[in-house]
């Protein structure tokens, strides 16, 4: 146990001070969920009607009582005749619902109509027919921004601290998010969503790391799995229910997200980061305040200087490792590829099911609410059984649940012959699949950190995180396949991918009750005594955002939590 963890135990492993900080930091997740997942609402589909001008005729009776029949070929002509003849003219304009010409162009004079009064970006820029791909393209662009933002923010947080980057990037997110409501065209809107995604990716990384660095190892699984992301998704359904216009929805959610910035005075900087930077006095000040708030005696901090100096020497003398070391042996290659595939599938299925909520039958807003609600028991389930059932069984079971229930939607359609024959069953199967993938991703992250040896753990988890972000980018395109080809197709893809991932997990070594590997020999050894608790509680080196020197360049590799989603 390091001197830092020893001091944390003396002043309270997860005392009132840490609980307050954890709750405040977790509160960032609620607006982050709004920013990430509002495309579910902003991209909502609305029925449209195309006028059939070949059937439009104007019956006009002049002052002499003679009946004239005139033809109209556009809305401009319609307005002209209506202006000239006024009430003396009876004009009937038949229309065709959800009609697209052979060339897929948007018909002139298109009209949108929603019984619920929805006004989305689809109605704003006529994103139907040949432009229907744009909504999912914008979402993929946003997820691309998340990938880039996560990579860049790791370095910034190592240089300037967790707390400053968390608040600065969140403030920038609120501003850009607010401005996106006033985009004049979808090109500008797509650029703004990319920036929003970048800031989201950055805030999510720091939001995950900061609580882990102020608690002892046995509380890291809890802090990594439990958060307020799902609560944010549930509340997002209420936002959408009461605000049906996409611009007002963006303005409302972004403005409400600014209030979390008021917690600046109550969120501490990471003492661990301060020590790694040699700022011992500042770290001691925070730890002293922590002890007083927890009503614990102030410990002897004299060893912290020795700890900081030793960490500095270890960092300077650490051997240089690169991504090549992840595949230096067949066993290491197998483990790395399976874990990267697992993260890719977890992210793809999670975001795919979220973004596909708009295509489910039933009440649109209730489906969004349930989609967030099912995540909560799934995450608590992981916390309760992860150390009892083992890593492989927990991850595999949840992945298989997600895959089987998603794939079952295709079976339902094949049996009934219609995708909407049993809407309640389709929604139920999709939500159980969503619960499975939420818990599976959370469990997989702990499992991944335990498999990679200490010397390349950050590189390995960073590679998995990169793979997950790629999964988030392609997920909206699978949703698009369901809109253009067949509605069960996304569920079929998600189901097959998750089932394969659930089976491949059994090719990985079990890490429950084993010590974390420190070298590039992947074999894990049993704990020497029963007093050494589960490995997930001893993941001192597994913390993200620690700077590693790779190929003469400083890189920061980020490990993110599914609960921050993320």
C-alpha cells in the first residue's frame, strides 16, 4: 500500500468529504447525458406531405356566373390565385404522405405535420428522402468529436490538473451547446456538434478520474460504476415531453447545465495529481481539509514528500513502452484483440440502442425514460456480483443477455410477419438488452484493467477506449439501416455482435482473487494471503490519465467508465 492510500485510510476511505465531492462530480453526468443523447429528440422523425399538383384544380366563378377551371403547379401559384380571387376560389390541394420521388429529391412545397407538435432538425432543414442520412451522419460526427476530445483532454488534465480542465471544458460545452440552437444550416450545426462531442469526451474523462483519486482502492469499483448518467437520460425524456421545439430544447438544456459550475468551491483538485507534480503543500492542504470535514485526526504528512519523490524517480526511470507491446506475444495479442472487440461492441450496442429509441413503437418519451431507468439496476447488479461470480461470468452473462434479447426482436418479426405486431414485446426486449449492455460495459472495464500488466495498463485500456469510441461512431449508421432497409436490422446486428463478445470473453484469463500482473508476462498469480482482497480493490496503477512516455513522446491514455459513458 502506498503512503497516499495509507493516509486516505486514516482520514476516511470514503468519508463525508469524499461522498460530497463524489456526488457533485457525478452531477456533471446528468447534463453530459443531455448533451450526448439529445439527438434522440433533436433527430425525431416527423411525417411529411408532398402536394400532388397534377390533381390540383381551381374552380373559379366570375361575376357573370361562368365557371372556369384553372391549374396550379406550385405553392407560389397557389398563393397568387388565392390572393387574387380570395373567397371566390375553392382550392383543394391533395397530398401524398411520406412520399419520396424516384430520384430521392425533397419534393417542392413539402409540409411537415406532427400530432405532438414536434419541431426537430428534420423539419428545420427538410432532412428526408435523399437527405435522410444527414441526421445519423451528424450524430456520427458528434461521436467522432468525443473520440478526439478524450484523447486530447488526457494530456491537458495531466498538465493543468483535473479540476481546472473539468470546469473549463464544461463551461465551453455549455456555450457551444447553447449556440448550436441558432445554426443557420445543417453544415454549421454538424460542426458545432463535433465541437460539443469533443468537449463531452474531455469532460467525461476527467469526470471519471477525479473521484477515483480521492478514495481508497476498495471504493473505486463503486465510484466507477455508480453515477447519475442514467438519471440524466431519464430526465431528458421530461425535457422532450414539455419542450417540443428542438431550438428551445437546446436552449433549455444547455442553460440548465450551467448551474453545476457553481460547485467550483466544493470540488477539490486531486491530491494524487498534485503530489505527482511536486505540489506537496497544496496536496497537504486539501488532505487536511478532508480530515477535518471527516472528523478524523490529521495524520503525519511527512511521508508524502518521500512518496512524491519516489513517484518522480519511478516516472523518470520507467522503461518506455509502446502499443507494440500489447501484441508482443500470441497470448497478449489474443487478450488485447478480444478486449478491444468487447469495448467496441459495448459502445456500439449501447449508443445504438439509445439512438434507435426514436424508432421504437409506443410512447416516444416513455421509451426514453425506461431506457435510462433500466441502467440503474444493471449497474448495481455489477457492483453486487462482480466479486462473487467472477469477472468472466459477470461480463459474459450480461453481454449474452444483451445479445439474445436484441436478436429476439428479429425472431418476433419473423413469427408475426410484422415489426409492429407486438410493440410492447419489442420494447421490452430492447430495454432488457439495454440493461445487459450497460452492466456488461461497466464490468468489462474493470476486467480489462486487471488483465493488462501494470507497465502497459494505461496503454491497453486506452486502446480499448479508442475502440469503444469507434463503436460509438458507427452505431448511428446501423440505426440508419433500420430506417432505410428493415427496422429489426439494427437489433440483429447488435445482438449478433454482443453474443460473439459474450462467448469470446471465456478465452480471457479469470482475474478474480488474483494479483494484478506487473510485467509483460500475462500470467496472473494467486494472492499470497487471504488478507489481500480482490484485485479490483488494488488497482493503484490502473488509474487513467497518468502520463506515459511512449516512443519519446508523452501521451496520456484514458480509461473511461461506461457510467459516464460512456
